[in-house]
C-alpha cells in the first residue's frame, strides 16, 4: 500500500536491517529498540489488524518468530511477543507487526 512505511521496507524501497524473509513474512530490526533484541515480524501483505491475518500468515509469523529467537540466541532464556492493536496500545504503524523482545529480563506488564 502506498504511504505505508512497512510496505516500503518489504518492497525494498526503504532501508531496513532485515533478519529473515519467508513466503509470507518479513522480519527486520526495530529502529528504536526497546530491548537488546527487538525485531518486528510483519506479513508481506498490507493487513491493518491481527484478526485480518489469514492462517498461512499467522502460522508463518509465529514460526518465523521462533526461528529468529533461535538465530539471535534468545530462545532458551525466553522473549516477549507483542501485538499493539489500536490507539490505547500505542499502535503507530498500521501494518500489522509482531514485536519480538528479548535479551534481558522483562518487567512485568501487570
Ligand atoms: P507499534 O507501536 O506497535 O505500531 O510499533 C511500531 C514500531 O515500528 C516502533 O517500535 C518503531 O520504533 C518501529 N519503526 C518505525 N519506523 C521504523 C523503520 N523505518 N524501521 C524499523 N522500525 C521502525
Ligand atoms: Zn503496509
């Protein structure tokens, strides 16, 4: 979609630090990391909310997350997977993305 920064990253029109690309997903480093490891996993298709992802995209995003955790060495110690949905969650980019955060003990969210 035009004017979507993540579509531009996925299409290679905007630079990013890519980690992995699969049939349905594109994963890259968050430009303002909130943890030592902070990766965004986005579907290649422009989808605005998680409930609009299809089964292939969901499966691919979660498999890709697990693969990234393995590659970046955070799988054994654990990591957080987060979807921000809508304004109360602080969603800034309206192209669905899963945040993978790891590399240190996370504060409890509750
Ligand atoms: P959210 O609040 O869930 O919409 O998260 C958007 C995330 O995208 C934030 O953590 C930003 O730091 C990140 N971000 C914004 N622009 C870029 C970019 N060009 N490359 C990588 N990450 C980005
Ligand atoms: Zn998009």
